[in-house]
């Protein structure tokens, strides 16, 4: 069952990543008409790295001998939410006119960060749910994982709803650090 689930999730992750890659390609093509947003671009990078982290994390579930419907639904639900973190960030330039990334980002912030917050919440649920089934982790490792994810949830809320731009940047850079931290866990030997 593990292989069936990972194949399905890989398709969802690939489609989500395609949204980001297509959007960035089209923004590069239209670069002479684009009003650039560093925050928007940073969150596109964070979303792409998040896909990699979540895709790699699935490998630890290979020890589950018998998958139940709840496990499959949790994994698929997280992948669908991950899809929305990418698709909601993806800006498709029109054929002509100015492409206003800052205005798009500001208008879509509530939707974008609702998806990121939902992803953090489902990640905490999944960490608890799989506490006895994740290869290489102890049954209490989920507590430490969830502390990190809770910090990331708070950063998502700040990035999504704080008014001061400096606070949005601080939360975004903190989120990037968190995603890079989780990615480094998989890069280490035995990760």
C-alpha cells in the first residue's frame, strides 16, 4: 500500500510544483512588465522547498505494514493542502499590461496563508498520528517536531495578517529558516 500512496502523492506534489515553475517561467518571460515582489518570490521558494520536505518525509512511513483509511486520507489531505499553498501563490501574467506582483500578493495573502496555516495544522496532526510508525523516530519525537511546526504556524499567521512590512519579512525569513532546517534533517546521514 505504501507504494500506491506515494505514487498518488507524488503526482499531487508534481502538479503543485508545476504551478510554481510555470508561474516563475511566465513571470520571467514578462519581466519587462513585472512589478517585482520579493515577499511573493520568497514564498514561492518556501512553497517549493516545502514540497521537497513533505515528499521526503513520506519515506519514513515505509515501515507501516497495514495502511488504514485514516492514514491514507491524512496523507492525501496534506498533499491537497500542499497543492493549494503552491497554486494560490502562482501568478499567471496576462498577455499585456503591468503584472503587479505586490498587489497580487497583498490581495491573495489571506488565502495563501490560510493554506500554509492549514498545512501546519495537518502536519501536527499527522506527527501525532504517526508517532509510532515513523522510521528512525521515537514515539515521543512528535512533540519536538510539533514545537517546530507550531513556530512555523505562528510565522505563517504573522506573515499572512501582520500589517507592518518588516514583520512580514521577519516571519517569512523565519519560515525559510524553518523549512531549511527540516530539509537539513533529511540531508544528514540517517535522515
